C-alpha cells in the first residue's frame, strides 16, 4: 500500500503537470521496449519502435530500461523539452547528478549502469555514446507518438480539472487513481510498494503517463514537490501508423482549418486570405463554428473579429499533431496548403 500524507498546505499546492515530460516518458518507453506494454496498442508500438532503432543504439535501451526498482525523480518532470532537461540535469553538482542518474536508471546494487557511470566519471566517449543513444531511442520510440501522448495528457487535465471545480481537491485526487481512497489526512493507493510518503509542505505534482501501465509511482527529492505518476486510462490510446486528421474527419478539412487558425484572433478577411478561400466562405464557416460554441465573434468598427472559445481551443489542442520535443511545428501556411490541396472536402 502506498500512503501519501497531506497537510492543508500540501492540498493547496497540489497540481497537475502542465505538459507531459519527455524524459519521464522515455524512461517508461525504454522499460516497455524491454518488457512490453499491457495496452491494446502496446505490441504494435513495440514492433514499430524496435524496428526504427538502429542497432548501434540498442545498448541505450538496455541502459535506460534494463532495470526498474520503483525509483522516480521529480526533476525529470520539470522540463517539457528533452535536450533542455538533459542539460539542466548535467549542470547540477557531481553528487546531485549521480543521485539523479541513480533514480533515473533505477539499477540495483551499483546504483547506475556501467555506461552512465563511466560518463559521470568524465569519460567523454561514454558521455557522447550515452547522449546520442538516448536521443536516438527517443526519436524512434517516443517522438512519433508525441501528439497522442500530449492529447492524452490534456484530456486527463480537462477531466480532473472539471472534477476539481465541481467536487473539490479531495474528490479529484481520489478520482485520479482508480481505487484510491482517503483515510483522514492520507491518500491510500493500491500498490506493490509498501511505502509512506510525507509531503511536509512540498505539495504533490501529478502526471499521467502514456508508456507506463503499471501501478502508480512516487518520486521524491528534498525541497522539491513529490511526483506522482500514474498510467493514463486504457481508453486513451497511442496511434501506431498513419492516421487521418481526426478533427477534419468530423468538421471537414476547411472548417477544421478555420478553427485551428482561430486559436488567435482573426477577422473574416484574415481567414479568407490566409486559407485562400472567399470572404463569404470564411463568414459561413465562422458562423457555423460560432453556432456550435467553438468560436466567439465581436464587431470592431466594420470588421468582425473571431476567436476560438475554450471549447474550440480544447478540440484543436487534442486533435492537432503538436511539435514533439525537438520536432517541427506546422504553422498557418502549412494548414493553408493542406486546405488548398484537399479540395474534395470543399
């Protein structure tokens, strides 16, 4: 049984991670590559990812995912960028870096596997091999699926944010983990770990994880919020292979493009020019989206200014491939090109 003890200050400072953490997901993905993932998409993902990892990078999978002893570092949840997170960690003092690496690689007895240990001891070749192998594994096993990882993450935030608003912090916390329950000032979570964690004013940082399907995990270091990582619900999925644009499948290519464009304010004329459509068509699509409460409009002199509502922004965020850490973001010109190409949906 995992027990987390809260004070009133801890309840007040408990929050969800705003974005998924790439270094954390990489750790779980590497474990999944070694052991498999108990998810409907797990076998397909593992086959695609293993085929995409070059042979020289295979040792990195063993280094990252070869051992697992329930250890977790909250530091690796702090950055939404892989390179930035690695640079931040390597900038710590040698003793702190060793502590972080021991938690990340979770190796028994020696604390850190051979290659990372050589890297920490100043072996530049070992360091280069470790960093290159880590990035290669991320590129093959995590980066292609980052849009779904992020969509799943934000879906969880939306669900539990509503519960928090309607039923309060205690109800939201117990709902995050199926079977979790309160006993006085402690949250009880079913787990193979027999562990009691006292927050002691540090607060709790919560994150769903796409590539971990085991029991909830806790990571703590002094003077940092305690990290609680839990597997995302089975209904949230990772798509393996080519998938159609889910938002365009519902709204149509042109209307989906209008909604995406309206993540920021635009006039009717702006929409027409940027998407290469007529002003009448831009007005028609904006009106339809406004009727569905996905867009709000206001008049400013002779112009009408449109912008996506929170509902519209959620739909865009959850159905648009986002740039993965180190990936390339598609801007309005890319969207406009897609609209012009797919005239069949017009």
